[in-house]
């Protein structure tokens, strides 16, 4: 295996490890901090940019390997259709063609799986970000925790319901205070009425 295909294989193994890390069950707070760091880190952004360039080269290698597989298939088909020339492909020549076919197919599968897994990783990463953002919005809407200004919790007015619940609790307390004050005023009014009015309706005289 040549050096660049060895690097492609190493990248494939790295993608498999990252994918397993993404699907592992992690506590919500830890996962939120981790993905917030990944989203905000300039180093990770530069790494992602470099990976995009790398995948462009892997795509070129994939196209080249597909072309090689196609040419080997055409060569084998032509040799089989030539009758007498097919004997020339026997022995060492046939083994050489089969070896080229095997290596071309191996390189094609290696590059193809690497590109395919990169698409899966990108989509999985975006889906996890969406899930974290939605969980953040749900917690904020329930009033379990205040709204936070970060890239995972673009909630906008997500804390309005929690604020309204808090205001409703304050209004309930105000109503209870007003009711208690109303009862006190009513008792005071009755006491003053009893003080200034006698039972037949004539006011009392001050001594």
C-alpha cells in the first residue's frame, strides 16, 4: 500500500473512532460543553477546513481508482473475447492483471468508505447539535434553567414562558396580600360601625 493510501486508511480508522465517540451516551451538560467548545474553537474550525481539502484529494483518488477498476475490467473482457489471445493472459500475465484488479478495487473501497463515513460524521454532528439545541429550548421553556446565549441554544424568546410563570406566581402572592388586607379592612369597618352606631341606628355619644 502506497503512502497516500496508508494515510487514507489512517483517516478511515480515525473517522470510525470519532463516530463511536459521537454515539456514546454522555451526560447532557458534558455533551453541551464539549460541542460548545467544538463550535467555538478556532483551532477546530481550521482543522475542519483542512479536512475538507483532504477529502477533495480523497475524492480525486476515488475517481482514479474507479477508472483503474474500469480499465482492468475492460482489459479482462477484451482478453476473454479474443480467443487465441486469451492464452497470452494465462499464467503470470493473468496473475498480474488479477493483482491490479484486486488493488484497484481495494483502493476504490477504501476511498469510497472514507468519503461515505465523512458524510455520515458531518450529518451526525449536525443532528447532535440540533438535539442539544432542542433540549436546551425545552429546558428553558419549562423554566428549569434560564436561557443562555450560546450557539447551541439559539432560543430567541425561549424564556418567555418561564418569565410568565414567575410573574404569575408573583401576581398570586399579590392577590393573597390584597385579600388579607381586604379582610382586615372589612373587620375594621365593622368595628367602627359598631363603635359609632347603636343597635337602633342612632350614633353613640362621645364621653
